[in-house]
């Protein structure tokens, strides 16, 4: 009978020791959610604009659209630069079209510099003379 009590007593001690071995987990501190680029720029008072998505019509590859995101500082800068519109979307649309025009013009100018004969016609008019147009 003494052995039964001894086993019971030692078993309780082992349980106590096991519970001591496990240290309590400190409570987790909640971290502030990470800010996105727009929130960071807005806090710093900087202009922000980004392309969120781009869609292309699979049946007509010449057709597509962009979804843009911006902050108030970006709009203020566009208004100061002379862009006008009834809504913020109108102002941003004017700016984006202007950027696209500049890209097209720069590409065209580079092609002209690389290969000017591509758009130049020459014609032999006889007598050792050539007409260039």
C-alpha cells in the first residue's frame, strides 16, 4: 500500500515539474499594420501615382485600359502645372494622355534619327540628279 502512495506522490511531482518546465508565453504585442506606398507618401507630403492594373482586349490588342491610383498632393501638383478638369479623374487622364504622347513622340524621333531614309523618298530624275522628298 505504501508503494501505491509513493507512486501517486511521485507522479504528482512529475506533473508539477513538467508544468514548471513550460515557460509562460509572453502576450503578443500587436504591430501596427504595414503602410502601403500611397499612405507613406501622403504622410510625407509627397505626390503619389501608381498603375494598379492594366487590361488589354484579347480580341483587339490595340484596345486597353489602365487603372491608376493617386493622392491629393499629386492632384495639387497637376493643377499647379496647368492641368484642368471637372474631376480629379479628368485631371489625371489629361496628364496620362500627355505622358503617352511624349513617349510616342520620343520613340518616333529616335526612329527618325536611326533610319531617316525610312520616310524619305528618292527618285532619279536623270542627268545625274536625284529628287529627295
